[in-house]
C-alpha cells in the first residue's frame, strides 16, 4: 500500500446525485445499482477547466458537496406511501423555484427512528408505484446529506487512505481532485489483494515494486516520465466486472499543462 495511491485503486466512474434531484432520477439511480452511498454535487461548476480527463473519463459536472446514504433516500421516498401525504408534499416540491432550503424536522425524526429499528424505506416492488407526477417532483438532497464527510485526493498514499478508512469505521471514502470534483470512490473491496495486485502490475515498473529499503526513487526527480504515465493510464477491470484506477491528475500533470500552453 505504500507504493500505491488512492487513484490507483478507486472505483470510477462514480454514480452521483445533484444537490437538487428529481424523484424520478433518485428512483432510477437506486434501481440501477446496489451502492449504499452517493456523492452529492453542486448545481453550478462555473470557472473550472478540467485538465486531462475527457469523454467518459471526465468527472461528473458539479463540485462535491457531501454524501447521502441509500437508506436516507429510501426513507425519503417512503413518505409517498404514508397514510397522509403531508410529509411527502413537505419533503418534495413541484419545481426548483418552490424548493425549500431547509429539511423537514418530521422527516429527520422518521429517518432516525427507521435507522434505529433496522432497514426500512421504499422496497423494490414499490418502484413502479410512483406516477409521472411523483417522478417530476424535486428534492433538496442537500438537506439530508452528510456535508462534513471525509475525503481524500487522488494522489493520497493508499496506506494513509486505508488508515483513515479503518480508524474511522468508514464504508465510503470519496476521492476528489484539486478542483473538488468527484473522480472515484473507495470502499472495502478497493483494498483487496486482487485490486492491489492488478494496480501494481499495470501501473508500476519492476524496479519500483522491488525497491530496496533505504533506496530513494522519488517521482519528483522524473517529472516528464511520471506525467506521461499518469495521463495515459487505462482503467482496469476486476474479476467482478467493477472498473477501477485510470488516469490521475497530480500537481505535475497540471503544471505540465500550464507550461505547454506557455510555450
């Protein structure tokens, strides 16, 4: 782990939600995957110019704002099927212009109660029960997310990310770049021997892997070579079909881009 960085083993691309999302997009996201946590992104991303990531490798539009759990989204959607629709109408809005900045106290209490009593919320068989009118309503996801969750940058040593992951008892650790874009996610599977071995074999040379104790080969002394390798790295696929790794954008890559433009 001392050799690898978070960018070497992170899962990417990441499924995210905008901070204000339609009920339909939330339902479709939960149906499409079994992930337990989703990064929440801002609606605006003005003034940013991404260097090096294009097409499918480009990070989702918007700055990282926080993390929302699958259970919380399910609890929120479950208000549609309560005997009275008062909470549903308070938790959702007809349009962005009508949405409230505040969360609903009653919904907070419902989430807390359901979390204590075990898994709850909308069940699979209920996905089709949402009408087109329901799906068109919007939710302030930001009011129910964790806006102070831990993150690491893609160049963070994997050993440090692993120590944070274990010591804080985390299930999800978002990976961001210097512009606060979400570029990957670390979960328990990303620290497996299979993922580590594939990343080391694909991204590092033999002499780097078998570096002797006390021997120094810092990448800061071979910047051009390091930049070329970091920008051209292809994503890897694990035995389960999950995609991880890929190109990383460190300070060297960004500086090299500026220097090329200056010349």
